[in-house]
């Protein structure tokens, strides 16, 4: 279980996150919704360890990780797919996937066949450079790389941004599979209401660095949520 309590995050004198709390459990998808610039990515980075919270606490599977560096959190099963994908463009698909070995022992290093079942295009393009893939294929590669780490907490920051509809459907099916079959805790940052609604077990809506709405996924009221998604 992930339990975030009263997180504050600053960039210099500017406060990006204000007293944010969030809980997520194994086998569920927790969606974080909101416009651009409201603190969603900052929250994800604070959970992954790329930015350190000034106050509050982050508890993962009963362990306090608030001040741990990102590689320590990765060793504890926290895997982050950032907005913009950030794959290595000059490395092949296979080499990109193998960067997920960094947190594993030599004996456990492997690329699971499940990754290719979820995203068959990755198997077909193993020898292609990451930079030669389309945006949607790069997104699949970024998720596949995260899954190589065998995570128990998977953070997905706007995985549908700029992606064609057919691949959005593939990503949605993959998220649903991981939730149900692998019992992974998933944090999904989204701006698209329909995609979030179809996947969310729980949700929070953020505005100006704060949580303005929260609840179970089946209680999401489109009109109420959309007022925080439109410009």
C-alpha cells in the first residue's frame, strides 16, 4: 500500500504541492487528474524520488521512503514512466529494455515474455533504435522498460499524451491486465476524463498544487471533474 500524507514540495521559493495526501492499494489504479501545471508531475516525482518533499511523509509497503534517493525506491519496487517517455534514442529497443536491469541482481535479470505479449511491436523492433520508433511505440517501450524492473508500484505520467487512439487502447488493456493479473499498484496521471474513468478504482483531482476532489472511481461525476480539466 502507498500512503502519502500532507506532502509539501517547493522549487526554490515557489510551492508546487500543498498539503497533498493520497492512498493507493495493490491491484488498483489510482488516477490523478487536472490541467497542465497544477502539480501532478511534481507529485509523481516526489513519490519516485526525483524531487524530495520538504514536509509530509511517503510510506510504501509500511516503509518510510520520503527521504530515500530514487534508486533506493526503485530497489523497493517503485517504477516511474515519466511524461515525455525519456527513452534512450540511440539505444536499440532491446538495450532500452535492458536498462531496467539496473535494480536487479544478475540472477534475476530477464525480459519477461509478458512484456512482448502486452506490446508485441517491441519484439518485432528489438534491433531498431529507440529514436526511430513512433511516439506511440516509444510510449510502449517506456512502459516495457519500467516493467522489466518487476515493479510493485508503477507510476504512469500521462501515458496517452500525443498517442494515436489504437495505442491508447493497447495501453489501457495493459494497465487493466497489470492491475488484475499482476496485482500491481498503479498511479495514473491523466487529463482525459474517459480514459481515467474507465480505469480508475480511486481518483483525486488537483488544482493549483492542491487536492480539490477525491473519491472512488465509480463516484466520478463528469461535470464536476471536467471543470478542473478544461482551460
